[in-house]
């Protein structure tokens, strides 16, 4: 074991694991078989970041880096590209997108810098229409995040409400349409409602993913209190009536 490993060591380890005498699992993996792992590792890294544990964060970032190196090795084996190409791509992108640092553009505020980034991104990707910009939002993003990004780009074309009152009205309209829906239209109307609620969050300067995540954590905390109160009375939640559960929920909210 070394005292300090490098990126080159990681690349060599992956080569060994994929080699003739390597690991049976690693040897049979493909881009498709491990693509979900990249998504999961990114989420785990964010969990570690929010935990405040820097060692755990470093550990999880290592797992994210492993995915990058692993995919790069798979690509190298099929003659597509290698890790050096990946590094070249990101360095080039950072330089060409930051024209206010490495070029002649100007940016005093973060907003102006982001504007330059988006302008250069559109040019590099040949996004010559607003529709192309919407289609460029990755399909693999979580649905709430993807819809928020699509809405933001649509708003840049002027397709937006003048004030938040219009958004509230639209949410109420979608609720009414969902109530009136039946059959296969229920899912469609439910999706429309979610899309509008995401838009409401955008107008409130909120991030839907974070807001929903916080709401879920709050629900878990209150549910935990409910169950603890029930057990203090020698009862199980699944043995209580709807009325008793509602009463416990209200108590948990106040606790």
C-alpha cells in the first residue's frame, strides 16, 4: 500500500482489474452496465457533502472519479478515447466558456459570467433555436430538475408569466383539471400539475429538488415522532384507526 496514490495509480488499477488476471466482475462491465452507478455515486457524494463530514465527502468524490476513469478505460479499450482526451475536453471547455477570463468578454457579476457561459455553450453546440436549447437539457436528469431547466430556458425566450399571480392561477387551474380527469388522462393532468408547481418554485427562487427533499425529510421526522408516541402507549401504527393516526400526526407536528 502506498502512502499517497495519484490519478495515474487509479488508471493503472483499473487496467489491472480489467486485465486477464483481474476481477471477474470488473472484466465484464460495459458503459451500459455501470451507467446507473455514476448517477448513484453523484447522489452519495452530495449526501456526504451535506453531512458535513469532509472525509466522507472525499471518499465519495473518489467513487465519482472512479466512474470517470472506468468509463474512460472502457472507451480506450474500444479505441474511442482515453482519460487524456477527457481531461483535454474539460480543460478546453473551461477556457472557451470563460471568455470573460481567457478572452475579450467582460463579466463583473456572477449573472454576467453565467450569461457568457450560456452564450458560448449555445455557439459550441450549435443551438440555433430556443427549441434546440430545450431539447439539449439531459433526459437523465431527475424529472423535477429537468422541468425546472426547461422552464428557465423557455423563459429566456420571453415565454413566461409577468408576475407570480399568473402562476398561482395556473396551479389552481391544473388542480381543477386533475379533479375532473378520468382514465388515462389522470396521469397527464397530474404531470401538468407537477410541471406548474415546479414553475411556481422557479418564480419563488426555490430549487424544486431541494424543497421536495426537505419536505420528505420533515415527513420522516414527524413520522418517527408518531411511531415513538404510539409505542409509548404500547401500540403499533398499523393497529390504529385513521382518526387516531391523524391525532398523532397533529401532535407530532407540534412536538
